[in-house]
C-alpha cells in the first residue's frame, strides 16, 4: 500500500499543562472554554522529556530540534518559559475528518458551552475528501478527540516529512502510516 501521510503521536509525560492555570471553565461541564497556548506556571514533571510527549490535557510538548522542524512545515510553536528548550505545537491548517465513515461517537453534549465532553473513535483515521498524498506540512483534524480538557486534534504530516522525522530517531515520537484506506 502507498503511504499518503503519517499520524503523529507521542508518549504521555505524566503532567498537565493547565494545573494551576487561571482559565475560564464552563459552568455546567467544567471544561476549559479556551485553552491558552501555554500556562506560564507549567512545570515539567521531570528532566529529559524527550523530543516529543503529550500532557494529560492534550498539549504536545517537543524539544527545540523537533519544534524547529515542525514550525518550518506549518505548525504553530510556542516556547515554554519554565521548560527551556521545549515548546508546545499546534496545527494551523485543518483537514476534514470523516466521522461518519469512522463511526466516531460524540458523547455528553453540554447545552451551556455547546460542545461534547467526549469524542471517541479517531483511529484508524479517516480523512474526508483527500485522495492523494498529503502535502509535507503539519495539519490537524477539524475534530478534536478525547474527553474533557484532554481533547486535541490528530496531527498529521505528509509522507516525505514523516519519513524524515522517522529517520531521525527522535525520542517519544511515534509515527503511524496512513494509506489509501484513510482517504476514501
């Protein structure tokens, strides 16, 4: 099968970016209404976070080596002052996820903030309207998956960028290939 892109994942780093952060929350479901780029008071759980890891609340934290590469390919990167050499990464460009074909479940709708508390069923990833290899940029799905504050988009890169990242031996970074089945 032809690889048309790669899904980025990473190990958990056993921390939460939002711990101690002053953020507005929904009065009904308690979810953060808008995630800040970073929490200025965030403290990493330990030294040696590796090149890529996720917080429990959905923040991808990357080393300066990986941050530079992802930023050069269209990602938004914000340095973490309390963790020199580390940044958070978010996609700027979004791609449509085919929730119907994937049979994604949208659970516990909140009438106050108008969002679902849980969105389950991301893997295997099915993208809508794509039929060829993704461009070599960082993109995110238009749906954010997970429960509560953990919700985040799937991050996807094109095939050449994925192969390049894979060949570099970056710690904590995992890449899952997407083939034609993801693009019907």
